[in-house]
C-alpha cells in the first residue's frame, strides 16, 4: 500500500514529490531514482533551456527498514567522490524510516510529525499530544480523533442496520423454503446466528468487548445474557 502526492509546488523553483510506502518492495531504491528522474525530466518543455529545470525533491516515508544505519533520516545528493563537492542542488532524495523513529531522542520537530504518522494506538497519540511543542501536530491529533469517532459511529450504524436486515432475511429465507413444521425454530436459529456474527464483527472491527458490542446493536436487555453466553462459547 502506498500514498503518493506528486508535483507539490513549494515555489516556482522547486518540486516536491511525497510518497508513503507501507510494504517493502524489491528494488525500492531504483524505483525511487526512476520516479525522481521522470519528474525532473518531464518538467523541461520543448525549446526551453536546461537551466529552467526546477529543483526536484523526492520524500519517501516508509514503514520498513531500508538502510543498515540506525538513523531514521537519510538524505541523498550527487557529490564528487573524493572532494565531496556538490554537482547540483537540483537532485535531492529523502528517506524517513518510521520503524527507527521511536528510538530517536534528538527532539527534532520532524520527529513529532513522523510519530504522528506512525501512531496506531490512542496511548501513542496521548503521549505525543503531551510532549509535542508544535501546535499544528496537536491540531491534527484532534482532527484524527474526530474522524475516528465519526468512523466508529458510521460502523455502529451499519451493523445495527445489518442486524435488522439479517433478521428479516433469516425469517423470509425460512418461509421461502416452504417449511411448516419447525418454521419458527428455523427462523429463531437463523436470527440468532446472524446476530452472533454481527456481535463478533463489532468485536473484531471496532475492538469492542462482547458486552459493549451487544449494547451497540440495541439487543433487548432480556436477551443480552443469552447472546453473551453464545458468543463466549463460540470463542472457546
């Protein structure tokens, strides 16, 4: 999985290409170099002079270790091998390795942004919110929480509606099959299985306990202990 922002114009003299990569890929270094060269070369229009080419920066934020160095940030430019003389400042490629950020104690502002990108749990967001001195990072954390809350409400609404559809489907399915004897038993069994599956889906997708998942589905109070027992038995 990757997220890429191409041709972010920082100014009239600079192009920034940002890519976020989750999974390691073969020849990732070569691919990055290829993308840089493609962005850089496509800037030159017919009849334009070479000095009109803009400085092109590729920033790779990756969730895997690419280099042996313990440093999370690597910056590559074109230098003369012995004298370390810079050939041009128009070539620039950065790598930020997220897995190495947690071990860093340099206190650079960029570390807070990388930790924000890397945060997976509320505990990590809370620790960052307490330690960061960057107002924008705190603002983003608030926004992340708002989006997470909205998503959770959407999922709860989805599963509540799904429960009603599943119950109706179980009843109609039994009736379409034409059973007379035992029809009520079949309906009840189908409804029970559908509700249990929805409870387990909420537990898995929203990290809810069985009790909270049952309450989220608005299951009648007198039936809650029954479903709690059924779910717990199915997980044994």
